[in-house]
């Protein structure tokens, strides 16, 4: 091989190594983006779960209040009708 061919091969290897380094950097960036996205998704899921739990409590309390008001109304109505 001549010196020109060696220099040409050295340039090609250098270009390939630079491209590989950029690809690895992009891969790390994409990995970090996916990790952040999954973290945000988990946070949203936790918040939705908490809201559903709160909704269940509110509906239970509303049902209990409704039952109490219904019973109280029946008692008041029976007293005045008797």
C-alpha cells in the first residue's frame, strides 16, 4: 500500500469513528428521553390513580349523605302525616 492509500484509509476510519461517536451520543440522548417519558407516564398514572381513589371516597360519602337525608325525610314526613 502506498502512503496515499494509508492516509485515505486513516481518513475513512476517522470519519467512521466520528459518525459512530455521534450515533452513540444520539442513542444516549434517546435513552434519556425514553427514561424521562416513562417517568412522566408513571407520575401521570399515579396521579390518576389518586384521583380515582378520591372520586370513590367522594361518591361513598355522597351516597351516605343521601341515605341519611332520605331516612331523615321519611321520619319528618311520617311525623307530620301521623
